[in-house]
C-alpha cells in the first residue's frame, strides 16, 4: 500500500510540475522573465514561510549566512532564471523533457565524476530513460 501511495504522490507531483511549467510559459508571453521570477518567489515564500512558521520553526536563522547555504541559494537562483528563460524561448515539450531527464544525468554524473557505485540495473534504467527522452 505504501508503494501505491508513493506512486500516486509522485504522479501528482509530476502533474504539478507540468501545470506549473505551462503556467510559467503562458506568463512569459505577457510579462518579462524577471517579473515572473519575482511573482513565483513571492508566492513560494508566502506558502513555505507560512508552513515553516506554522510548524514552529524560525523563519530566519543565522544558518542562512553560511557560505554553503549562500552558494546553494545562488545556484538555485541561476537555475531558476535559466529555466524560466528557456521556457520563454523554447517549446514547452522540449523544456519538460530535458527537466524530466535531470535525475538520470545527476546519477550518471555521480558515477562518472564522483566515482559513486551504480549497479547494472540502475545503469540500464538510465540508458532506457535517455533513449526514451
């Protein structure tokens, strides 16, 4: 039953990403990319900030100033700006296919660059996924 629940939640999450990407694609046709990023950031901050405060955690901590956290946030900002710009310039289907292939590329990179152990079944799954893409 847990596997079925996990499959359903993952399917819902992927559907959510597809709807969000379509929404972003539509917005970038009517307003600048920077404005779309601002609106998404403001909305995300409101939703997740409320969830953090509601769960009893502090919204702002000194951990935000750690260099690794700042580097991660900078990387996320660059990735977001790049993806939204790509969505505004290319077909939605192409951008979505590339985004869906990210886990395969991350696993492949971990094996080739970082020397992580990746079994034969996972290698086969990566190959099938990349061929399918």
